[in-house]
């Protein structure tokens, strides 16, 4: 069984969230090449955070990291919703 620190790292900040952190600045600036991958990654990260929250209710998951999941879920959901409304900027 992995230690609680490793589980907290995987649930609170996954590799897909790290990938999103690389693509997100360009997507926020309106770069069209980064917008679609950022939207997909943000949606995936938000779904994984929500899944982690749901799985904590099941009896087989007894690590004490619900606080980290509850802290990260609104942030991930907000990023995903924010990118849904983003439009690529037009170069002039």
C-alpha cells in the first residue's frame, strides 16, 4: 500500500495537471494552438478530481486526503469552465 503522501500527490496534483500548467499560459493569451489541448486537459483534471471526491465515499479508500481533494476540485472546475468560454485571439 502506498504511503499517504504519494496518494495525496496523485490526487491533488496529477501529471495531467502538470501538463495543463505548461499549456494554460498560452491558452489564456489566446493562442489557438493551445486552446483545444488546454480545454481537454482542464476537463480531464476536473473529472479526475471529482472522481477522487466520489471515490473517497467508498469504503475501500481510507487515506486521509479528502481536504486536499476538496481544495483542488473547485480550482480545477473553475479552470475548466473558464477555458470553455475562452476564444482564440485574432492576430492583426
